[in-house]
C-alpha cells in the first residue's frame, strides 16, 4: 500500500493538499466497499453522469460485506490488545514497566468497562452514505448517523477539484470543467434529497435516543468539545470525565 501511495503522489504531486492519504491512517469507507461498488475517486466522474442508475443500486450486499471487514479489523484489534495486555502484565510482575497500546482501530471513547477487551465504538465516514442511509441502517440497525453540513459554496468546488484531478490522472481527452461542475451539483443534490427523505423516517433501532444528528461544520471547527458533547447528549451516551480529558489532550 505504501508503494501504491508513493506512485499516486508521483502522478498527482498535490494530492495531499486535496485529501490526506497514508498507508497507516484511517480512510473513508469507500475503499473497503469498493470491492462491491465502483464508487472510487477514479470512477466517480463517470458515475455522476449515471446518477439515476446509481441511486437505484441496492447496496445492502456491499454493506453486509463491509460489516464483515469491520468485524475482522475489530478481531485483530482485540487480539493485539489482549497480547499487549499479557505482555504488560508479564513485565509488571517481573518489575518492569510497560505501556499498553490502543491497537489498530479507532474508538469514539475509552471503554467504561474494566475489561481490556471491550469492543470499541467505531467512527466511520464517507459522504457516499448520504444516498444510501436506508440500506446502511438496515445492515447496521444500531448505527448513529451524524450528518455534517458544510457550505455548498465551499464543499462543491472542493469536490469538483478532486474529481478534476483524478480525471486528469486516469483519463485521456479534453477536460470539460463546466460538465464536471454540472454533474457534481446534480449528483449531490439528488444524494442530499435522498438522505433527507430516508432520515425523516423512523429508524429500525429499538433505541429511544435519536438515530441521526445534524451538525454544522463551522460549529465543529469553532467548538469541537461542545459539538461532541451535544452529540453524546442526543444519542444518549455517557460523556465521562476520562473521555473529556482524552478529547482535550
């Protein structure tokens, strides 16, 4: 993967200014789901022109496979965590000090359980989910959705820039910037309308707390702690002192 990213940087030297890419960093859900659906940066400029067809796709099989990917990653994390805990205990009993690592997967907050093998709360992200929240919630009925609202006069030009870059990289022929702008605007208008319709329905989850929350991007930037606290309140989660200190750190 590191070699592939290095090659991409040679082809697109400014890629890091558009989207952070590292072999050992978190990435959007699209890469794992790309095994089933061709929603990748190199194909999106084509798919946007097929929006009526794309919005009819049944993504439930892709989400079920993605769920298995997450289960495998979580198993690896807990296995690594158990091994590290065993090594730490062994070192402590022999008079040495050792620090436990958090493993490969990210969690939303430190576990409140005393067990070191408590599964984490996953934090997943991809704008593509907006058009398929109904399928997502069917496969992940306990999922909580955070819809981050950005100013379209900022987010759409940024997205067009990304699609332009990959079209220049992977396709031959003339580049029609007006066409990219039109297709991008029309596609995401359809995705946003679909998300609004789907999220207006009741979730299949039995939880009494909200299944979806709306956040303005500028609020997250201006007050990240307050925004996270608001989400925890909306979702009925415990906002612990330990989590508060971890966020501040």
